[in-house]
C-alpha cells in the first residue's frame, strides 16, 4: 500500500515508537490521527505534523469508537493503524515483603497492552471493512509486542503475558480479516531508546545497548518506524510477528 494520501491512526503516537511512526507517516504523505493520553505532547505532535490529536484511553470502548469516527470525519476512512500505546511497570509475583502482587496491578497491564490493542484494532477494522478496497487490499494493522513476549525477565510476568497475547492473536485475526483484505502484523522490538530508557543516566543506556549483539546499541525509534513503512509497502507481509532486536536474547534479569 502506498502511504501517500492515506488516513492513518497511531496509538501512543505522542512520543517514543509511536511518535517516530507518526513522523514517518506524515512525512510520507499520510493524514495522521494520534490517540494518546498525554494531551500536551499529543497536541504538540499533531500540530507539528499537521494532523489530529485525540485524547483517548485505549481501554474505553465508547471513547475509541468515537475517536475512530472523528478520525474518519477529519481524514476519511483510516487505512493504516499502528498500535504503540502500552505500559510496562515491573513487578514480581511475590514481592520482597512476601506478599503477592495485587491482582489489579497485573490486570491493568493486560488491560492496557493487550485488551487496549484489541479494542482499537476491532473498532478500526469494523469501520474499514465496509470501505472500497485499494487494489487488492483495504488496509493494514501493525501491533506492537516485545521480545519480552518470548524472553520475559524477572518482574515482567504481566508485561510478558500482555505482549505474548498480542503475538498470539496476530495470526487468527489476520486469517479472519483476510476476506476483507485487511492485513495484520506485529513487531516485537528489543531495547529501543524510548522516553523511559532516555530518562536513564548515559552510563545505564550504554550498558543496556552493550547487550545487543549487533548493532551494539539501543534501537532508534525511527528504525521501528522504518519497519512499519516496510510492512505497509509489502502486501505479502501478513499474520506474522517480526523481531526487531539486533539479535538480542534477554537474560533472566
């Protein structure tokens, strides 16, 4: 699919991987709508791109449905969705105090990362499947997992479960949407210089980057965006999870 002229939605598009993706899409000629909870950064990013910002909680069905409708009213039916919204607070199953993690903390990560991703893609696809196809396809969905889906570290039980769920639903949803000409792909990034890692001291960033075999550094969010662009461009990429990690395999901690 040619990005130019298409309407696109990016969740978590105010910064980090989503911010770099929003930049890439706008530079390629897409009309970008950003869904994010950070109103200051989201509005600033949208202004810079000439796009639209909507403050959206991805776990809220009504809010997401209304936001998809508003994006369509502003830019036409969205053909591209990139889900980057997510959280990742670490927590051991049994803490140092000997108590189990409160179930609400585990559930919150699952709710935002997995259920939020499903919520947005389902509302997006419900609107898109009625649109006229562009050649052989109608649109593309790109979800964001993590290498933690495969090699979760100590303290990442909730995060790994949420990202593993995204990997697990990629193929069945791609198979379901095939009859509508909507592709579904997932990217599993490794260690990238997102706002969370950027807040660490330089020596900590260098230490983390040294764990990556090659290139021996943290990933640049623009490299994630380049993978999104490649997926959108290539119609044979469907129903798969691509690791974007410099060959890293995470240690237990």
